[in-house]
């Protein structure tokens, strides 16, 4: 007899979707999830902005007067200890093609993001 074949990938995706839907049904969990997702995106926006102007981490570090290791930390996935001053200095080092936007909507703070001019 042939055993039924289970699509483990589909089952895993369905379980994940059910877990995510349950998690996001809670407004506070949904807010935290969105905040963390936005933070995760900031590091990538910084890297993409730097690459768009053709600078290396070392060049940005020189312009900011810091070490290349500090730039690597700022651009590291999951890093979330940004200060507004550091973000401003980083973007100034890239030139005048980018701005930093921080939006506050209905009393909720949204993480910053980089916008090209």
C-alpha cells in the first residue's frame, strides 16, 4: 500500500501563517512586529544609500571621523542602537542626496528611514 505523501513545506507554511495571524491579532504584538520589521529595514537602507553614492565603509568612516568597524556596526543587520546624531552624521557623510525621515502618526512613533532626494 502506498502511504499518503505529506507536503511538509506546505504544512510548515500553513503552521507559520496560522501562528503569524494569531500573533498579529493582538494590537500590541502587531505594533511591536511592525516596529522591529522597520528597524530591520533601516540597516539595509543605509547600506543601499552608501552603495548608491559609490562609497566604501572605510570612506564613510573617514568622513565621519570614526573607524570602519563602527560603520560596519551601524550597517549590521539587527543593529538598533542608532542615535539621531549618528544617523545624521552618517547621511551627511554620504552627501546631500539623502534625507532622514521620522514620522509620528496618531501618537505612534515609527522608526526612521532614509529617503533619496
